[in-house]
């Protein structure tokens, strides 16, 4: 069955979300506070009642199944929700689906022991703590087989040494999930494990918090972390020794599609502002010096609007279709191709739409009084974080090529003279019969 409509009960929830976002959530983005800082009592006093309203609506932690306190709506409905929530940096925390906690929760739920779930997953799902994922190293990121952070067994403990970089939200995290080499003699994809490291463990040093973009004076949110003789109990390995790659795939697959859902919201926001500007800004008309006409009447403005609308709608359909495939298969590995395609398309859509919107706003658009410059660096980040575009294009092409086989013979299977010859041979009998009838 093909259907592009939202069922009325869920649409009513989405309508509620639209108003709730506008009235109560989006204003929070102007606070000088982080939704991840659970020690900020002032901010938590604002956040908790809003989270309760979301729970009362049955919309808390929609990325998870009911067994984990989520709603089990599936990825398509999550996409319809996230394409609204993506407008606001606070919204995912208000709705209990903020990255990187959402991905960390997913892998502890999938691979964790009962003790790990009780100690780390439950408070994470309740929104009481934040977490971080510590995989990328300063010398290597896109190719995880090059990571060198080492965890060595010492009695009942693992002892971790190494450096990690771009560990988002490190400064607010109550625990880190660290990817480290535990089995150096195994093959490149079986050498590493994911280890849960509580924040208070001695030996964790945040060298600095790196930011993105041009504001070099402000502290960023991505931790450069040095682990020196960090001892954690042996039972803090997640999902078994050597399983880091399989776990990372589960985590990153979900993370990528969720970012894509939220990116639709960002691109739409830029698009809405572009259209408003096109209708509002007057420029000189073509006939007389005194003529005034809105930007929207100029064809090159209309082209920007048409191209942007098309890009957003095409991308949205790709995201929704991929979400539908995830629901159908229940296995991220079966939709690797589709997730890679979404990951490749995502930065380009946001970049192009934000760039056009910036341009149509002139100097104001390039200033720090509008969000376009931040959106454009955000688009670049989307093309790097969770694996660069090039790597995902390679995955996409390899997966697509699996559906094809080489063709034997001098000319390709689409060669027109060869096809004509084959068609004539196949239809010879029928053609002869037809000719006899004439
Ligand atoms: C805002 C932000 C948040 C992040 N959060 C986290 C986090 O919470 N935890 C974490 O562990 N990491 C995080 N990262 C790191 C991210 O996952 C890495 O940046 C990413 O995997 C790329 O690694 P790299 O930066 O070392 O780039 P490199 O591996 O050095 O690659 C640099 C460039 O080389 C090219 N390239 C690399 N490999 C190939 C290839 N095979 N084929 C063709 N070209 C290639 C690409 O152009 C690529 O952009 C974050 C990054 C950003 C920007």
C-alpha cells in the first residue's frame, strides 16, 4: 500500500507539537544555557515541567520501543516528529531524544548487561544524566581501524591509555563510551571494544573543549580528552570484547537518520525565511528609476526558491522512505545503502538552501544577526561527523554495484544494434507468421 498521509490521531499530536514548540520550546534557544547541563538547577526547573507535558502527550523518547520507556511509534512517525523538533537545539532534550544520549541509550539497551542498564541506561532515559561517545582520535577519525587508544587487562580491571577528540558534550557527561583496542592481535575489525567509563574515574583529563565555526574566543562543546591509566571494572565492556565495530554500526546508523530528520527542519526554516524575504524586500524595477518591485518578481530569485523547494522535498522523501525501510527490516545493516544515501544528500541540501537564503538577505544574511552562517557551518559538520561524505559515497556505490553483474562480450548489454538483432531473433517466428497473414 502506498500512502503519503498521516493518520488523524498522530496528526493531532503533531499539531500539538507545532504549538508547544512555538510557544514554549523555541524561546529556550535564546537562553545562555545548555540542555545537557543537568547540574544547572535553574535550567532543569524550566525543563522538567516541559518534559512532563511531553510525557503526558505520549511523545517522550519516541526513538525507543515501549520496553525502554519509549512509544514504539517506529522511524516514520519519528521522522514526522523530528522534522519539527529539528528547529530548536533544546527540543530533543525536551522530548527525550537528544544525541548523543539517544545513540548511547540505544546501544546499552541492545548490548548492555542488566547491571549496566540499571546504572547507566535508566537515568539516561529519565533525562537525569548526560553521556558522551568517545571514538574519534586526534590522528584518525574516518578510518577507525587506525585508532590506537589501548585498554589492557589488569586483574579485574581494564586500564585505558590514549587520546580522544571531538567527544561531544564531554563536559556534561556522567559517563563516556570509549572505543579502545583490547585485542591487538585480532583482525582490524575485531581488535576493539566499547567500554563504559564513569566520569569520576581518575585519569580522565579534558585537555580543552573544542568549538566549531569562527568564534575562537568561546569554549566549545567537543572534548579533547586524555585517558591516562584510567581503571574501570572488567564488567564495563559493552557487548563483549572485540565487538566495537558491530556496536558502532548500530549506533551510527540510527544517529545518521535521526540527524537527517532534524535537518529537514533546519532547511525548511531557511526556506521559510527566504520566501518571506523575497516577498518583503523591494528593489528597483526594470522600467523606470522610481519603480519598486519585490525580490520575488525577479526570475533569478524564483529559481532559488524553486531549486530549494525541490531539494527539500526530494530529500524529505528519501528520509521518509529510509525510515520506512528501517521499520520494515528492523535492522540497520539491511539499509546501509539507503542510510549512506541520506548521509550524502543531507549536507548538500542544508548548505544549498542556507546559502541561497543568506544571499537573498544580503549583508544582513551574512551577519551574526541571522542564523544562516551557523546553518552553513552546520551543513559542513553534517558532511564530516559520523563519517565524511566521501566514505558514504563509497559505501553507497559499493552497495548499489552489488545489484549488478559484469557483461560478457565486446559490446555492452545496452548496445542498440545488438539488442535489435536479439529482438529480431526472438520475434522471428512471430514476424514470419504476421508476414504470412498479410
Ligand atoms: C560537530 C562534530 C561532532 C562530533 N562528535 C563526535 C562524538 O561525539 N564522538 C566522536 O567519537 N566523534 C565525533 N566527531 C568526529 C567525527 O566522527 C569525525 O570528525 C569524522 O569521523 C571524520 O574524522 P576526522 O575528523 O579525523 O577526519 P579525517 O579522517 O582526517 O578525514 C578528513 C577528510 O579526508 C577525506 N577522507 C577521509 N577518508 C576518506 C576516504 N576513505 N575516501 C575519500 N576521502 C576520505 C574526507 O574529505 C574527510 O573529510 C564529531 C565531529 C564533529 C565535526
